[in-house]
C-alpha cells in the first residue's frame, strides 16, 4: 500500500503556481481576448445605434419589400422597372455580377491555358510573345485596364450610324455590341431533349468502353463517337421538328439599333479586361503545373509505347492538373471579386446597384454592406468548397 | 587541301570534327527554335504576322507619330480642331505636377521629395545584399521613417505649414497608401498568423474568422465599408479623415493576406526549431522573436513583396471612393475641357509607371527566391 502510494505521489506533476500553469494561462488569455472583443463590439453596436437613431435611419431588412424607384441600365434576365422592389433590384444586380464572373472565367481559362502552353512552346517567337503578354498584363492594375477598354477603346468608337459592321449582322459602336438574337419557336424542346439524350448516351458509352477495354483490351474511338452524338442527335432533332429557330437581327432605327441582342459597352470592357488580366495569372499557373511534371513521365510513356496524344491526355495532363487546380481556384475567386470593379464604369452589378444607388437612397449602410459582403463570402466559400471536392477527387491516391 | 586522298587514322586518334554548320550558330538556332517542324514553321509565320500587325502601329501611335512638346492641347489638334490619331505627350508634361503630387502646395514639395530620397536610399540599403547594417536600416524604415513622414506630410507642427489630406494626390498618394498598408499590415498579419496556429480555441477561431472574412470579400466593398460604416461606429462628434478611413480599410484587408503569407513561413520551420527553443528554456515570446520569426520572415520575403505588388495595384481602387490617387488624377485631368480626348496618353503613362514599379519588384522577389533557394 505504502509503495503504491509513493508511486502515485511521484507520478503527480509538481505543484505549480496558478499563473505558471499553461492551461490556466490559456484560459485567462482567452477570457481577456473574448472580453475585450465583446467590449469593443458592444461599444461599436451602441455607437451605431445612437448614430442611426440620431440620423433618423431605419434599421432591419424591411426596406427590401419597398418600391425601389430607380432604373437599372442593363437587366438581361429579369424584367425590371422603377416600380419593382429593392429585392428585385438586388436580384438583378446579383445576376449581372454572376454573368460577368461566368463569362470572365470561361474566357480567362481558355486564354490562360493557350498562353501557358505557348509560354512552354519550342518555338522561340511564340514563347516570347506569351512571355511579353504575361509580364505586361499582370503588372498593370486591373482598374487601369478596365478604364483603357472603356474610356480608351469602346467609348471613342463611332456612333450607331457609322457602326463597325461585320456581315450586316454584328455591329460595334459606342452604344455597345449588337448581335443577332436567337428566337426559339415551338418544338425547340425536341432539340434540347436530343442534346440531353446525347449527353446521357455519352456517359454510358464511356462506361461501356472502359469496361470493354478492361475485359478485352480493345479500345473504342470514344472521342469521335461522342462528338458525333453531340452534334448529330440535335441536328436530327432539328430536322424532325422542322428547324424551330430563327434569328432576330439588329436594325438601325433612328439614332440607335433596336431588336437583336444588345451587349452594353460596360459589360464588354469589363469582361475583356477581367479575362485578359486573369488569363496572365492563369498562364503562369498552367506553365508551372506542366513544368512540375517530371520529364521522366513523358519518356516512360513513350517507352511503354504510348503515342504523343495519349501521353499528353493520360499521363501529363492528369498530373499537371493536380498542381494547377488549387491556385486556379483562387484565380477564379479573384476574378469574381474583381468583377466588383464594375462600379467604376457604371455596370449595374451588385456593388453599384446596392452599394451605390440603394445606399444613397436608404442610408442603411450596415444592412447593405452586410448583404454585399455576405454574397461575396457565400460565392467564395461555394467555389472553394467545389474546388476542394474536385481536388480530393484528383488527389494522388497513395498506397 | 591539295591532298584529297582519304587519310587513315588509328582507332580513337581521329581529331574531333567541327559540328555540322546547320546545328550551330545563327543557322542552327533558327533551325531548332523556329523551323524545326512544319507546325513550328507555321507558328513562326503566324508569330511574325502578329508582331508585324501589332508592333508598328503601337510604336507609331506612341512614339513616331506622337506629339512630344508643347504647352497646350492645341499642338495635338489638326487644322479643324480635331484630335490627332496619336499620343499627345504634352498631356503628361502639362499635368505632371498634379499626376505626381496632387494639389500639394508648390512651396512644400521639398518635404515629399526629401522623404523619397530617404526612402530610396534605405530601400537600396535593404535590397542589396552587399550593404551592411540591415537591422538598423530596417528599424529606421519600419519605425522612425513613418513617423517622420507623417509630420512632414501633414505639417502643422515644427513650424511647417499644415497641408490638408484633401490636397494630397497623384503618385504620392498611391505610394502613401501602398506603403502604409504594407508596413502597418505586417505586424497585424504576424499576430493573426500566430493566432491562427495557436492552441487556444477561442483565439484560433477569431483569427481564422477574421482572415477568411477579409479574404472572401473584394477590396472595393471594404473601402465602401470603411467610408460609410466606419463613421457610424464612432461615438458622436468623432470624425475621421477620408484618407485615414481608406488607410484603415486597406490595412485590415492586406493584414489578412499578410497573415496567410506569414503562416506559410511558420509552417516551413521544422518542429525541431520550436522544440530546441523550448529545450533551452525560452518562453513563447523569446522563442518566436529569437528563433522562429527570423527564419520564417526571411523565407516569406518573396511572398511579402508579392503581396505588396498586389496592394500597390489595388490602391487604384481608392479613386472609386473619391480620393485622387495616380489613376484618379489621370481621370480628373482627362475631364478638363481643354484636354478632352487625350485620356489614352494619360493611361499609357500611368500604365508605364505602374508597370515599371511592379515589374521591378517582381524581378526582385524572384532574385530573392533564387538566392534563398541555393542556400539549402
């Protein structure tokens, strides 16, 4: 008994003063930090309440249901007029932001991959042109580039009567870009159904071809067949339905064009600047990703008899993508966040509509800034969650 | 040469032949880099066409057809009063003072120029590895220099005339915002990075929340917030200068990015360094100050420079909330009735200045990266 007791006594840590105990200290620090934060936060909330009450500004999100009373210059997806509510104005702004971000991401990815591959080209001139492009674009502020496109290039263009004319269907002038608009008539659903059917067929085809190759070793021309299905089925659908689609062309009426698809110069310059700027960063990411794949991988693929095409598709690109995806995600996030520069050239995105006009009208700064920040935070988290999922899928599976 | 008969050599004694002329020199270079295959040749032709169709018009616009001298916009107009189709550099020379210093009084410009000289000298002393005394220069730049600048720029004390911040502008304001942002965000970023790696759950959660919040939103909303919400947070009667509010926004924003850069450096320090420091009996502040931070910060110098480049480009956004930085001044000058239509020249000048700054800094950061790389 006595021996056991002494063992226990020895195993007990030496008694330390409370202020030297790491756990007690950690608790103390955290209480201090939390208390300080609560105090500062409380003061800020208190001050804000006082200030709002003194200036006679309402609080809460009730204003979203009241009539907005201002016009929005561009609303391609939703009908919007001055009688609509602030909530509808918010939706229009959101959709405009998403539109810019989606178009920008598509263009920036395409141009960025081309430039990144060109940077690694064996051709000296192509590589140098890509290098100059990258170094010029990424070292000039984005806002300056937006201004150059908008005030420097698009606004000085001739007026509607002297438009730059492409085959009488596409017109460019200082009011924007005017393109033919597709009109979908009855029966267009058949084409869409055929397209969806083609996609489903391709998914099953890929599975079947993989299985067959695993079992018999025979390869099936999946790519060519898929393209054939993707184009062929909708064409058959169109023939069956009797081509239920026509184009509405823009026409010069009086001082401006009417009809067709109108793309305002703000949208054109914003997407051009965003995608060319971000493409320079994506190009560097792509270059780094491809250079990160060991040369031995290519040599080994050739050694087992793969031709250059399959080598690229089956060996190099999957490994390069693993390096490319994470930084590419943050470029997509940056592009989405940078689309807020729309406010500088009066493209009605969420920042201009809400942070500009609505803030001016209602003065409810806290709610409005919270809505805008909440939206961007949501988009950021959504994109990074999607990319994390994709990254996990692509990640190296180690034994 | 006369002897055409084949000479015989013992195996292994034949002198080395010169390489075939088609593989060396200019010819060899062209063959392997420009026309090595049909595709390559086509690409070369395409590239030459691209250069031919882009470079001469650009050079003509900005250099050969451009107007270089003059005091009014009339030198850039044709007989009908229209605008010539080329750059008008008098736009820059006429507005040069405003583009550089804003509306800062002429008589007081020496204050700004003095700090430029001091700053350039100390940056040079910091950047070049050969110059000794890095520690004292760094202390001067980070601690004494900002205070000196504040008193010099704002005036109102030591017998200097007071200059309102609304008179600050141009490239000067851009530099003030960018450098204040980076210098002030470094300590905040270090604290946040340490907090994010802390074992205390409350501290860690707060730091993660702060960092992710600022990194998730665009700078423009932060600037809007600092200009409209910041005044609401203050008790009645307390007002802050517009520039100070923008500076607070920029600093908090870049602190979040800085925190992630510093965290990268902290993660790169092997665990043995921490354990070694603890084995020596150093407490947390001493361990960080003497052992971990010197190594971590040295590693992240390229990251800090890159953050600074990003911040430097982002300072242009303050023109949206009504401060006249370099780009804001270009915009303002281009709306002057006499100078309507010459904005392209202003943009070209601004682009050139920004490009030189950013490209120079990125080259420096790559140089440091290479230098650090060879050490291991």
